[in-house]
């Protein structure tokens, strides 16, 4: 009996000790939880909710305003906010809600539809703005912890966590261009998270949450983020002039595959077939030729008979996406040498690249 009393007394003393020291038995945070809480408290105020108004027309062609929502990251004390292009596309009005619930009108600064990125700006006092630092997406590893902060379904700011599931993925932007080196994550990303930051365990932006794969439109563990190094590369141009200068050859192309090559009677199986040449563009000036007749492929009509680009500066072109990627490795005014197949003969043609006209 005395032993039991002694044990009870010791337990009472320990309980008092934990209470006085500010600890609660059974609810102490783990190191990982403390990291999550710290990042959310420190970085959360730098994540904003973006509301956009787009004018659509009903079946009678009457204008009807529609609201959309997304997220964004404050990137400097001047009030610039980084988000996705599809979050603010075609908007007639933009409003930003900060974490303190204050609302600010925003104006469009610049967009790069090819990478699904855009910058908007609010004129809020510096003391109201929490800037989120940018990391380095070139140093990422599969399995690395990541956190996503955003405003899904208009429910207010939320935090989800996960890992990097894969690197070097490709997704196609709404502009039809492949975005390279995309980050795949299992951190839950839902509608409204678009444009928000994907963060590393130090609270730095490593990606901009852009898309999910889901049959239902909600997260099933496959989300994609545009790497932050892509954003860092184009941000100066977006802020300075509103668009990004890309090299331009001035052609519409489609990929050549073996089955189609056989149908057309070509002597190559892979390449980029020129369907049309833009009048006055670099390709036309260099003498490249587009298609001269239409054929039906499935439900589409395409122009065939044009030049087939098989090499740029000695590097093989296997598809139209290859062609776009290789051209983007250069700058406007750069001269490249193309190897093309024309009417059964190979030609080498030099083209001086122009600047891609910005989308209206």
C-alpha cells in the first residue's frame, strides 16, 4: 500500500511539473509538425486570394459577368503578385484579398501564356505586404517534402503537405505549348489553389501550382507546379514590358509520325511538317514552304505537301514539340540552319529568327 501511495505521489508531481512548464501530456508537436506550423505562420500572410470577373455571353448573346478565384504570391514590397495566367485570363476586373481580409483592386502587369504565368499588382502599403522568398527548383529531389498554400473552393486559406513525386514532367499550357521541367507532387491541390506557391521545408517558393489530373476536378494526388526558376527567368520582362520575348520562326507545324509518313510517301519517318507559313515572317523570308493541299485526318483537315524540318543546326527534330523547344533555346535575331525535306530532296536553309508577336 505504501508503494502505491509513493507511485501516485510521483505521478502527481510529474503532472504538476508538465503543467507548470507549459506542456500537455500527449499533444506535443513533432518536429515535422512544428515545421509546418512555422511555415504557415511565416509565409501564409504572403499568399493572396485573387478574384477575377470575366464577361461571358448567354445563348442570347447577353453579357453576363462570371467570377473566378485563384491564389497568388506576393513577390516584392512594390505589390507585385505572381500567379497563373489562366487565373486572370480575359478578366475585366481583378481584386486581391490579403490574409488580414483587406481587399485591394489589382491591375494586370504582364503574362506569359506559354508558361501559364502572370503578374498583377496592388497598391497596398509596404507594411501590409509579406514577401515570400524564392528558392531554386534546379536542386529539387524526388521525395523532398513540399507544402502548398492556397484558397481552394473559396473556403479561405489552407495548407496541404506532401512530397515531390516526380521531376522533369511535361504539361501542355492552354496556349498549346509544352511546359518543361514541371514538378509533380501529391500535396493536395484543388480549384482555387491555382497560382499559389509550392514551398520547400524552408518556406521558399519552388513552384507555382498550376494543374491537377483528376476525373472529378478535385485532388487525387497528382498535381503539377511550374518550376520557380522558369518564373525567375521571365519575371523581369513581364514586369518591365508586360510580355516575354520569344524567338519566332513564323510557321504552323504538326508532328510527322511513321504511319503518316508512309501515307504521304515520304522518305523520313520523323520531323515537323510545315502546314502554313506566316506571311512576312522569318520562314517566308528564308524561302520555307507550307502545304499545298488539304487532307482529312480523323475529324481534322490539315495542310500537307510542305517542307519537313528534320534538323536544326545538326540536331535531329523528331516532332513539332522538338522544333519549338530547340527554337526557344535561341534568342530573336539568331540565325539557325535547318535541314528540310522538300519534294524528295534534302535542302539546308538558313533562317534568322524574329520575335514572337505578343498575344492580344
